[in-house]
C-alpha cells in the first residue's frame, strides 16, 4: 500500500510540473540537481535495471517519509502529563507603613510586642521571596549567641542550607523576648515599587520602617542568601542604628573590584551554568531578563526553586524540597513575591546584585586613615600601637552551611 502511495505522489508531482521545464526556478535548479545526481549515481546500482532511477528514488523517499511519520505518531506516550498548577494569589492583607517619600512598605511582625521586646530584628528577604519568608517552621534550629554591651542575645532561626529560605520558631522568640520584622522589598509583595532604588535607599527603608514601628534602640539585621545584600548595606550606610548582623549563606558582589582573582574564581566556579548566565545578563544585557522571568516565575504557574533560582542542589536539599511542608510554603511565598506581576522590581534586584554597590565588604569595617607626619609614620613602623577602627564596629556572624558541615565566622 505504501508503494502505491509513493507512485501516486510521483504522478501528482509529474502532472503538477508538466510544462514547467522552461520556468526560471527550474533553470536555476537544473545545474545543481544534475551535479547532485552524478554524485549519487552510484546508489542506482542497487535498483533493478528496468526501473527509472528518478521515479524509483522519489517512491523510496515518499515511503520512508510516511513510515517515519507513522512510527513517530505511534511512539507517543499516552500517559497523561500533569500540567503545572496556577499560582494562587490571595487577597491583599498586609500591614503597611508609609515612608517619607509617600511609598508604602508591607511588613509582618512576629515574637513579642514592642513594649516587651529585648531585641529587635529586621530581615530583608531574598530574590523571589517576600515578607512571608519567616512564617514557616523547618527542622533545623540554629541559636546565635552574641555578647553586646554585657548583654547576651539569643536569635532562634531555622534555615534550609541551599535555598536560603528560613523559618522562625515563634515560641522561642517569645521565650527570649525577640521581635522579628520581615518586609517586602519595593515592588515585591504588597510594597510599592521604587524605580531607581539602590542599596543606600534600601538601608534607609529599613531605618524608616524601624522608626514607624517604634523601634527606638538599635536593631539587628538578618540576611540570608541574596537578601544579605540589603543587610550589608545597613552596616555600611546606617551603622549607628544597627546592633549587629547575622548572615546565612550570604552573597558577595561577584564583580567587587577589591576581590582578588582567586576569590572571584572561587565565587564563580561554584555556581551552575544557568546562574552564571543570569548574572552576565544582569550585568551586560538586563533588558533580556524579562524574557526569562515571564517564562518562569512570572508565567502564573508553579515551578521548582532549583530551576527558577538556578541552584545546584545536593540529594539532601532535593529531599527537603520535595516535602509537602516546604512545597506549601514555597508556593505561597512565590505567589506573594510575584503578586504585582511586574518584572521591573526583579530586574532591579538582579542588576543591583552585580552592579557597583557603592562599597566593598572590606569597607564595612576598616582601620582609620590618619594624616601622620614623617616622624610619626617612621615611629608607627616600629611601634605596636593599635590603630583606630572605623565603620560598623558591632558583631557580624556569618553561617555558611554545606551539607552537615558548618563554618562559623565572627
């Protein structure tokens, strides 16, 4: 039957091309066709002697095409594929404060009231997250202990080592008199956008939020993953208002001019290829980022953090992400993050990560530069006198978690 179909196709083609020998198209193709026919003429040896090679090979090609088409259709898996679910965005419900420039910042408070608080913490969230990032419980509890002005502060925090998404144990916040405030970055969740924002304005958003919520004393900043960029900015731009910092898997600017070649190489080599590509796009071609965002987390459908955040996850991390508790939290947090459906705040955030921060991490705490006379300079070379430090002089705790190994630096 297939052979008859091939002959029928040949007859149709022959009738359609009748009288077309003198057309412009045929004249142009005649030369290349003759040359190709000579090169492939050796294959005619496999055909019967009484068959026209041109007609025969057309039949063979038609039969092969139909056969592959039938095989391709038959190879489809009839098993239904589960389509991604749509993101459910709940009605607006956040508390907000109005900033001096008229913008509104959405926030969530946990722990004790302002009157009972012994310690106040403010936590900016990471990329593709929201103020809700502190409202879940995970299985690992870290206790941060710091001695400041003869007082001991206990910060109870839980984290997922690679995703950078924390959870808070409310009972421990109550026990130790801690008040935690998480908020939506501009353009995320229910916070108003702030075009042209930078890390200086980000630190002052925190400062105005603290003032609006009645935080009179110095507060602690908590940064995790890319959210630590905003925590670093607080240490740089409002150091007199910050009591200390706790960083979980914090990021550094991969284009920091003060990084050594070895430091930069070690920073980049640990990232997935997709993450490197997104950083390069944010640095060189930020206008292309919305194309990627609208095909992933701004598509209105649910997805996995490993893909959307370009993560390289280990087996234990993947096991955690597959759990129902994490999935429920992830879906709710992402839906809140993309509530406004605008790619511009995400582009601004990605560009800030790889642009000039206005400071290097080494600038946060450094020795004071002094104008010394020649005699004083020579004397200082032989003396052991300590030079004065400037910048943020409070404690900075950094937790880098890799599998079950924990590095604590202070």
